[in-house]
C-alpha cells in the first residue's frame, strides 16, 4: 500500500499484478477493502494491473472533516479520472462498489476519455436519499434492525468488530469476513478521531455530500463496455437497482450473484473476476 497525489488530494492505493499490464482501477465503497484480496489477486493472475483505492475521508486518503465534506460527488469522480491518468497513459477499466459505484458512473459520464470499460457492483443510479419511484428502496425490516443496533465506541477495535459482525448478520453478508475487514480498516487509521473511524466503517461522509445534479438520465449516453454485478439478496440496494442500471446503460451485461448480499463473497471471486476480465 502507498499513496499518490491526484486532483490535488492524497489517495491511498494498493497495487496487484504487473504495472505494465492493462489497468483495472477499483474505487472503494468507501475504503479499498470493499474489494476482496482474492478478487484483486484473481484479476492480477488474469493479466491485469489492479489498483484499489480509498475515497477521500477514508483509509489513507486525505481526511479533513468527514462530518462536513467540502467536496462533491463530482470531485470524487474527478479524483478517479486524475488517478487513472497518473497510473496509466491509456484509458482504464474503472470499477466501483456501493457508493464507489456512484462515483464510477459520474466519472464515466464526465471524463469518458479516461476510461475503457466500467464495472458497477451493488450500487444504484441515484444519489443517497429518496429513491426514484421505479427503483426499490432499502428493505424496511433490515433497516429497522440495523438502526436498532447501539453504535459502538468507534475508537474501540473490538467493539467496532462486534458491531460489524452483527451488521453483517442482519444484511446477509459473511459475519467472519466483515469482522476481519472492520479490524483491518481500524488498523489502517490508528489514533484517529471517532468520527473518522465511523466514516471509514460506515461511509457516513456520503450523508453530507452534494451529489447534484442527477445523472441517471444520462446513462443512455455511455458508450463503454459495462458490467453490472449485484447480489440477489442485497437488502440495502435491492437487486432491482442493478437490473435498472443494466437496462439503462447500452449493451451492459448483468451478473446476479445468487447467494450474495451487499458484499462480494470470497466464494464468488473467481466468477466476478472472469466476468470483469471478459470486458
């Protein structure tokens, strides 16, 4: 892991594979650890240079005030384009998961010359907040269970790991994997303020981010090969959101992971890698 300057900010990155190979740039959702090691390694074995990175206010990227971000979704999209240019002089395959998938969509629309292909995982075509009438919103029962959990002391490693484990059980993700990921996230920012730890674990910075204007209506203008991946059991962004994305992006392929929820399971890494390498 290292950092790189792009678009006037510091971005935490990690490399896999041959740096001269075609690049797949993976935007975190919000930290780079949203992209499993096994998937990154499989893509690298498939002949790709893989770089996963932390969005602003997460991991080892620039952190200022995650409770009151002064940048916008467009700035995060510009970060992706600038990082792609810093890493490779060719258009790159951009992949985004969760909120990173929103960054990826806007980046492709606003900086099309920087990218050669798109992968969108567990995301939707509208910003956080009220959803369009034709798209499924968060599952109400699941959200009620999540919000009923008492927040941990965000500076307490074990309390955060316990919270992540319980959250994963509610969401339908692998609790053991979620626990390990939470501990790894915590270890990457030791001594940070509780609000910073919360932002890293929960992606709360997006609650205060300016995501206007809308971009869903522009998706039909995309002229890049696109892959949409979604968990059949995702209660946070239900699978109808991925189905809509695949319909609205011309020529997009949809891969539904039948046994997945919000995260990419280790058991699906080979299938996901094969689909991404096929773009």
